[in-house]
C-alpha cells in the first residue's frame, strides 16, 4: 500500500498522485503543467493500461488536462468525479483538444516548410470522447466502492463548481488506511457555489498550499472595488480588460457585475457593454445555470428560486465566432472585456491585450492566481515595459491591477482552519500544490501549529502506508535553463533530465519488487547489471 507523488510537487500546477493497494493502481488527478516548470516531474511508474481507476478533484486543466492522454495510451478504467465536474470536464477537455489540434496544424505548416518532423497533438477529440466514456459521476457525500480494497467519498471543497476534497479508504492485508486529498480548497465567502465542508478523521492528509504563505484581503468589498475600477476606466475612455479563467472565475465576475449594475454603482455610462469573449466560458456558464441547485450557496439558490438569472445583466454580450471577437476591438465604445486564458498564456485575451496594453486610458484587471513564468505574472509583477504579442513589441502603459482577495484558493488561515477540523492526529501531512518555498514554509507552520509530522515531497517520493515510512525520498531535480540556448542544446539538456528522471523511476520500481520471488528478483537484478555494464564500457 503505497502513495507516490508525481506532479504539483514544489510547484502549483500539474497535479498527479499515484496509489497502489492490493494489486490495484490508480491516480488522483492527472493535470497539465502551466507556466514555467521548476522541477523535473517523473513519469507514471506504470503504463496507462495498468491503471484501474482515476479520481478527479475538479475540472481545472491543471488537475484534469491530461486525462485524454491516458485514454489515448490505452487506459479504460473508471474515472470517478462529481457530477458537476463531469459536465465541466466534458466541455473543458474538448476545448483543450481543439487547442492541441490547432497548435499541431500551425506547427506542421512550419515543419513542412523547414523539412522537419510532423508535430503530433497531445490528444484529439476522439481521445476526449474515450475519456468521457470512462466517467463515473458520483454524488457529493456518496460512499463509492471500487472493488474490495478501495472506497471513496467526495466532499465539497468550495473552489469551483463540483470541486471536491476526496476521502479515500485503502485496504490491504486486513488493514485499512484513510487518506484525505484536499484538492484545491476554496476561499472564504465565494459567491455562487457551495462553501467547503470539513473532514474530521484521516490517517494521512495531502493538502494544497497555493497561498500557504500569505493572507487574502477578504475585507475588500469586491462589488464596490470592481465598480470603482470600471467607473474611472470608462471615464477616461478606456476598456477594462479582465483575463479570466473561463470556468469559475468568469461566472463569478458576471455575478458581481450584475450586482453592481443592479445597485447603479457606475454612473454616466448607462448599461455599459460587457463582453464575454470565450466560447468555453459561454458553454461553462450554461453548465452553471443547468446544474443541480445543491451546488450553489444560499444566496444564489434564492435568486434562482425567484426567477432571477444570477449571471445576467443589461448590456451583456457574448462572442463565440472569430469575427465577433475581432469586432469587439473595432468598436471604440468604452467597455468591459472578459476573456481567457486567465494567465494570458493563450486564447483571445492576448488579442485584447495587444489592443489595450499600450493605451494608458485602459485597465488590465487580474482576478486570479498568476503562475510563475506566465505572461499574466510578468504583467502583474510589473517586470517589463514591453511584452511581445504575435511577434510585435507592445508597450505596457495601461493601468495594471489585481482584485484584492479575489482568489479561488483558501489563504494560509483558510488552509489552517481546514486542517484544524481534523479531530484525530494524522500519521503524516503531505504538502503539495505550492511554489517551492511555500510548500516548505507551510509544512513548517503545520508542524509547529499542530505538532504533526509533515513533508513537502518532491516528484518521485514514495511513502509506504503500512510501514508508515518513506520507501523512496528523492531530492528535487531543478530544470536548468541557459540564456540563448540553441535548439540542439535544449534538446540535449531535456533528454538528460529525462534520463535522470527515468533513473529515479527505476528506483521506484525496484522498491516495489520487495516481496517478489527470489527468482524474479535475481532475474531483474541481472538485467539491471547488464544494462549498467553496457553503458559503462
């Protein structure tokens, strides 16, 4: 019975944890990495065909984005997730596949001209459909058994529609261990969705730490803050450009805009135009409105019961086609533009930045976390006077703001409050999904606050739950980038980093051989020795 940490280790994105119990194997999340990678992540220790199940905490791409890659490579087990997460993943993974396919088409046009190899997308729409066929939607609070030795229950996490912490019971050799995976925990007083619920017992806890070193400004009135930003920007004739995650944050901003318009907090601009320029956001908003009302908080439930659409307000426009998107910037009327991606790494938001960053009368308002290395983080930190968009240098003269407290993640105190609800002392608390220094500092804080054992594992860390000890505890392998690195040197470095990661994976496999027959252990040992002798010549 082992747990292996693979992704979101000393990093914020790319969540992936591997479980082994009684001959069964599974994952908790299988997400994409976004922004710059800081540490080398190990690959899955088994082929996707050997996996029996996957548990998904929520639909954000950094937790679900590589699920179709599993199915592309042969996975046909069950993917367990909440009903709302299943509905959101359906549209988000299709959107991701379209992006992959468009990128491949663009790359291949260049490759053909240069006589280079064809670029293959990570996955396509057929792989997404295979993934959706594996979905096993579960009700929040429902106890679900996967065979005889795995049971699970989803608990509201308050981070995104359908987001959940997961209670997992693993049974092997007559012993049962309970692990609680926090998933991404929600901020306090978030509108629309149900708040987080607490769990009270666990043998082991895996908790995120995105904001484990800071506090949100939850005292700021988001409605009035947004109204003030819109008022002064429209007064000077500019546009308010809001890079926003299509799922979750866009719907929250629409909720706030409905409130400020209903209260007439912006003067002199009538029902000023608001554009949602994201086909995915439009689809996601439809999913929100069709969701079971138990997914929403009390205020939203009351609005729905009275016949009020909580996300609709006068002046709201949606753009789906490319022509509709282009027309937004052709119209010089001051407006609010909400577009994805939330970290400005791709999508239509980059076009709106190109048309507005150089305008001192416009405002770019960040309303969510900006990962290290993303364009959003660069703009938020004010590191550059110009940025390159579509091959063109664009001056950064617009007002750059971040909405205080407007995060979908719990802050340090919110994380501590979630942990404080546990009434039994866990054997170990694993800290992941945080920047390198944050995971370490939060691990120290939890140890000091509760007197619990803590660990911020690096990728490849293996913990044996039955012996309550580390089977493998590697150090992190930093990704070293050199300035002006040639493509050949970059490829050489990346291949060597993969070789080192493969070596760590081999150690993981060796540890898993404990208990095998002497014949099999001897055969494996001979194979490794022959391999070493070959490359040492």
